[in-house]
């Protein structure tokens, strides 16, 4: 066993990155196992695996952790920027109150525990920093300890105790919110995160059902149907006039293609492909002949293209007015199937007012869609490429914002790299939704950054602190660890009860995002996002996260003063 440990230590010494990926492999594998309704998840699993691996001795650079966390939190902000800015207003008061309640209950819990168990000010501040996973408390508490008039040696001892308390309690401080937000909260609410996330997404879309990955409608509204003509004295134009929005896309005569010009005469026995809204196609088809099944040669490929509306004379007009302003030749064979605004799906109705930057989805043949698109805006061609210039600038600006410090008395307040990257991601995501021609990032790419960034961040954290935490627990006993569990869970439980019975949260996905943000609990938020399967929890998380970052940082001096 000793030889195996020595071998691992030498391997990780030569290549510490190997320990990171091994922690991800083991942790994500463990996180897949389900025990009843409980599932640890990949993030918590990676943290535990990293703590275990760290016992053989791993020295990994903190810069890796900073980069992974910046990528994770920027991608989260980018995905949710449009929705976040739509949600700002008086409705954000609930999220602000959540963060305030957690900070107050966190302070009361830490002070009560410190007094009951006769902890000094240093250990109390360490409990707050680790149990609430707010590393900034180490700095603010350490600065406050220097100002209470104690001898230098005693101050240094207390500052050392801050680090001890932090090391012992940080691991469960990260895992506890995951367990509570992902497992306890759905049990408490009696509804799952995923089902409520789907319900909230539908409500935010104004009743517009957005198809998920791999979903198709079992009863599509736009259809193509084939008919054998039994009526005489018909032309293409006459057939298309029988029902609004129906087009004759192909004609076969004696098995060979025939012309589809508006004035082209049709003969009994001709086979026609009609395309349009289901009801109109059926109405027109009943008047011209008999519906037939698959016919060799009677087939057509249609394409869907998103087009950014850039015509200034469209702004403020209704959809119907915009359509009628286009010539019949431009409209022919092109169907408006979707409309989105700032990333939000909008109902496609004739009375809907058009705004600058709206994106319409057109369906038709390649030539027809291209013809219509040139009249209304710019086609957004689907791409798997990421605009690295745009997003690298976004991350860099976020990190720059995070360097800013505002002093509230003697307490320095800063967003830090995480808060700066989140704010930048929100702004860049919002801007890209308004100017979709630039800043492309496929959904798969941003999802990878979220998943890998967070799991990697907590794995590096476990590799760096796991050995010290276990050693400290062995030295100081299990009591300090258990007190950290109390500091982690009590404020979360009290805030959960406040949110449910006072603030009346009734959507589990939104509630989980707000609860994770009120604790600045990024690992918990990552697991909530994974369970939700969409970005619904992000907006409440972003609001509470921003407020909590400030309030929890202020706890350092308050713990020193009252404990």
C-alpha cells in the first residue's frame, strides 16, 4: 500500500493535472449512483474524490482553479443575460430578501455556536468563512482582528485559527447546500426541480411551447400533402386561391415534373404537392381531388432559417402589416413559423408588434427563403463555431471588473473574479441577444463550460485543501467539523422556511436557484442547473448571488465584534 501511495505521489508530482482529471472521473462516476431519491451528483462527487486523492500529496496551481471558475460563471451569465435583465424590477425584492435573511441567520448561528462552545474570535470567523464558503471573510475578519487592541502574538494566533476553522469546515460547506437544494428542497416542496423548470419556462415563453432537444410535434401545423387532381379547368394560381397560405410546390404529370408557374394549366390526373397550414391544405385538397400517399418524385426539401429583422420601416408595425408590405412574389412559398425577442420565444400572431432586432424563423425552399430574407434582414446561418474574440473579451472584462474594490469604512467590498465574470457574462449575453449576428456560442459549448468549469473548480479546491482539512480534523477533533455542519445547514434551513412560508415561493426550480445564490453556493447552483435542464434557476441565483457576495463579506468584522 505504501509503495502504491508513493507511486501516485510521484506521478501527481510530475503531472498534477492528472490528479484533477482522475478526480473528475471518479467523482462524476460516483455522482451517477442513486440511492432512492438521493443522488450525490458530479460536483459533490468530484469534491469528495479530490479530497481522497489529495491525501497522497498533490500540489496544483491556484491559477487553474481561477480560470475554471471564471469560465463556469461567465457561461452561466451568458446563457441567462436576456432573461436576467427582463426580470429586474420590484419582482427582484424576494431574491434580495432571501440573501438578507440568510446573512442575518448565518451571523446569529455563528455567534451563538461560538458563545455556547467558547470558541475564540479566530475560530468563530473561520467557521463563518468555511461553513458559509465565503473566503472573503478570512480577509475581512483578519483585518478586524488587527484592530481590537490585542498583542501582536495573540492577533497572529487568532488569524491562524481563522485558517484552521476555514480548512475544517469548507468541504461540508460546499457539499451541504448541494444536498439541501437538490435533495431536501424538492422533498420539502413535494415537486421536482425538472418539472417546475419546464413549467416556468413555458410561463416565461407566454404559453409558447419551445421544443426541447430531440422533440418533434406529433401534430405539426405546417404540412405537405399530395393530391391527384380530379377537377378540370384549374391553374396553379386557382388552386392556391382556394385557401389562404397554400402553395403548389410540385406537379407531376405522367410521372414527370411539370411547370409550377402561376398561370400553368393543370390536367385531371396530375399529382400535386400542396404545402401550408394543415387546415388550409385539407380545405384546398378536398376541392381539387383525392389525397394520395407517397409518390416517387413528388418530394421536396424545406429549410428553416433564422432571420434578424433589420428593416426600420417594420419597427412598430404588426406582423400582419409587415407581411402585407411584402409583394406576393416575395411571400410565395415562405412560412413564418417562429418569432423570438432577446432570446425569448414570442407568440406568432398577426397583431404582435415587431421590434428592432427581432428574430423570425422562416420555412420554405432554399430559394424562397433566401428571396424573402434579403427583403427583411440578415440570415443567421447555424454554426458550431464559437466567437472567441467576443467571449475572450467578455471574460477579460469580467476579471477586470472583479479587481475593483469599494471600501465601506474599513471593510473592503469587491465582486471578485466570480462576481465580475458573472456580471460580464450577463451583459455580453444580453448584448448578443440584441445583436445576434455577433458573439455566437453554441448551446453545447456553453453547457460544456458550465459543467467542466464547475466540476474542475471544486476538484482543484478539494485537491488543495483536502489534506489540510483531514489533518486539522484529526488534530482538533470532530467537534469543530460538526459545528461547521451546523453553521452550514441552519441558515439554509431557516432561509428555506422563510422563502416558502413568508415569500411564498411555489416553483422548486426558481426557489432552488434563489436559495443557492443566497449562500453564494456555486457547486449547489451547478447541480440545480443540471437537474433543471434549462436556465430557469439562473436569474434568481444571479440576483441573490450578487447581494450575498456583499452581505456575507461583511460578516467577518461582525463575527469578530460579537463572538
